[in-house]
C-alpha cells in the first residue's frame, strides 16, 4: 500500500505540471490579445469593416494585424481558434483538485472545527459550489443588470466576497482559497465554453451562409472577456496561496481574499490603460502596495494562525497512532521537526508554522503521517538542509512506521 502514496505523489506532480503548462498558454494568450485589442489604432486606409490595426515587431520580423469588430466580408481560408488553452487549464485544474483535495479530503479539505463533514459530503459541497457559482453569474449577466458592465462587475465582486466568506466557514483555510480560485476559474472558462466561442461560431455560420452577423454577439463576448481580464490575476494568487499560510490560515483570511480581488483590478487597470495608450496611472501601484500592506497587517493582527484545534482522532489517525513504530516515530518528529512545526516555533527566524502544519501532539503527527513519510522518509526534503541532523536510521524508521501502518492486514 505504501506504493500508493508514492504513486499518488507523482500523479499530483504530473497533474500540477500539466495545469501550469496549460495555464501559461491560456493566460499568455489572454494577456496578449487584451493588449493587442487595447492597442488597436483606427486609420483611414483600413478595409471596410475593419475596426483598427497595429504593427508589432518580434523575433526579427514585423507583424501587421487588423481587427474586424463583427467579421470580414468573406471568411478567410485559415482561421485559428483560441479555446483549448482555456478548456485544458480548467480540466487539469479540476483533476488536480480531485487528486489533492478530494483524494486527501480528511487532511486538506475538511476542517472539523468548522463543520463536521464526511469526505463525500465535503466533495459534494465543493462540486455544487462551482456549478451554482457559474449559474448565478451567468444569470446576472443575462439580466437587465448585464447592460451596465461596471455595475455588473461590482455585483460580481460582492458575490466573490460572499463566496470567500462562505468557503472559510466550511473548509480548511487552504482549501477555501483554492476553491475561491477554482470558483473564479470556472466562471472564466465557462465564459469561453458557453458564451465566447458559441457566439463566434454563430458569426462564422452567418458569414458562410451569406448573412450579415449581428453585432450583439461580439458585444456580449467582449463583456465576458473583460470580466476574465480582471479575474486572471486573483486566480493566480489563489492557486499559489497554498504555499503561504499567512494568507489562507489566519483569522481574517476571507477579508484578505476580498482585498486580493481589488489588487487584481488595480494592477490590470495599469496594464489596460498603458496598452490603450491613455497614459500610465502610477497611482494604481501605490493603491496596490497599500492593499498588500493591509493584507500583511490583517494576517498578523491575531498573531495566532487559526489551525485546527485538537479533537478526537479519526479512524485513519488512530491507525497510524496505534502502530508499533508510532512512539519512536513521534519522538523523532517532535525532536527533529516540532521546533518549527509548532503553534509557537522556537527556531530562529521562523515566526509562523510552515505551511500551517503543526507536529506537537499525537493527533497532529498521525494526521500528517503521509507527508512525513514523503518529505522526511522517502525523500530528504525535510528538514531543510537537514539542519536538525535527521539520521538515515531515523528516516528508515519513519518509512517503516508509515509502510507498516498502511500494509494490508
């Protein structure tokens, strides 16, 4: 059974790598086309139906780009669609959610100090929140409120803040931030799949049939693209946040999430304004820095991370704690690891518990058995640089503890 843990770790890495690759492709093309669209210039010599043009230089060559607001008079022979980057980013992200958070629901998803849930219940809540979020957002866009783009974005912000608060009341802080990123990414990818691409296909079909395409399809798609534009940077933050417990595991984590969305707006406003050649609003960077300082302050006001309080052990924890090697393994962990992995770390330079992982009690050591096995047993990732002199014999004992615990009886 211990092979399962190793295989699962490699699967997690492979899926995470795939997710990063596809996300780079999607975000990169999104940033490029937003900059291109904002930089278009209207000139008198443009062909009929052309909205603007731009000259660019890259890789030793020049590019002359023209945009048609609705569509050209005739369908070009070769047409490149930008959609699969979005689809595969969402699919790989969902697969990563399944591997890490659904597969490790007891440790990474469920916070029993918040809500007593069985893994299947927590997973159902997770799936429902992603689907319901898209439905609510889509209906808001299609309602009369959708005619006011900026008013709609303010309402969307309220929805996102409400979801941030809601997730932190149900899941662990780490899972809450990850889900907030997944919630937002689902809206973005669904915009591409259900709105932007279908609208473009309608325009293409009209051109092929010799009909004049309706401009409303392009207008609707542009509004959804604008939303995606401002949501991209917060999604990146939430996807990276699991490395920083000061962001996700503090008392005001949902307020921090709300401020992150505002930071995404201020940063994107600078890029959008600059690309549109409307000046360089440097004030946006000052606002961004002030928001970040506010986040830092919020993370340290209580000075105590809101990790799980000690509760009765789960059946899985009891299995590891009742193993014959447990006492020796626990002693190794407490002597080699707990000076950092504690509610109040004593190692110089370590102020807060790394990754919010505490290893002070039997329950905490048993709860993180798999991570101890991977990080300090099978690999030498922990302790960093082996600063606490964990010996090869001790690593072998940690391996024996985990593997004998999961071995079939």
